[in-house]
C-alpha cells in the first residue's frame, strides 16, 4: 500500500506540472493570436503587445488578457 503511494505521488506531480505547462502554452498562443489578429493597427500598440507577449510568455499573456483585452473589447467591440 505504501509503495503505491510513493509511485502515485510523483506521477501525479509530473502530470500536474506538464498539465499546467500545456495549459499555459495554449493560453499564451491564444493571446498571441488574439493580439495579432484583433488588435487595431493604430500606432505601435499592436507591435508592442506582440513583443511583450512573445518575450514574457505567460506573464505577458496574462497582462494582455487582464489589462489590454478588456479595454480593446470595450473600445472596439471585438
């Protein structure tokens, strides 16, 4: 019984680690595509956000999702 516990816990941790990594990468790609396709091309905003998302990965995607995306949707409706 104890052996099964020692085998199960590391497997669960690895599964959760890779699951979070995959979900984070999918979210990052989604925000990158959303920014590249729907962000208006006025000024350098689009380019700056794409660069931020590219180089800061999940942190930049979260920043875009929480800060810029709601503002864009409110202003442009998309």
